[in-house]
C-alpha cells in the first residue's frame, strides 16, 4: 500500500528539516520513492534521502539533489524493508535562498 506525505521544509530560523518517512521496525516493503517539488513561487529545493540504523550508520540513496518546481523524481528502492532491527528511511530538505521548500513524497 502506498504512503503519502506532504512535507513543508525548514522555517525561517532553520536551514534544514529532516523527516522520518519509515521508522525502523515497521516491516514495510517499499519499491519506489517519488519526490515532487510543489513550491508555489518557483524555487528549487535540495533533497537528501537516506537510510539509517543505530550502530551501523547513515547511507545516502540521494544526496544534495536539486529539484526544480514541478519536477518529479522517482527512485527505485527495490528490496528495501524496514523490518525489526533494520533501517529507517529519512528525507532531508534544505532551503535555498529565503524560501521554504515543499515536497510531495509517495512511497510505493
């Protein structure tokens, strides 16, 4: 079953926002992530997508990817599962200039 997120990024005081999409231990299988920059004023945003596990570390699937407004990026995650003792899936938004990024995320 697909999961949907609408994530509005960092406030004026913070340059970055990290959001947990799937917590470790949820036993959810994901084969694809879709990211769309939906910001209203035409500003690009920078996105990181990574998996992380305590004592093992952080591993980037996407690092510092710039998404122009209206662009959708799909990334294959075939075989990812956040089983008990496994990895969590995370998204980090970094704002450009003074704008607050907004991204739609679909996990399927």
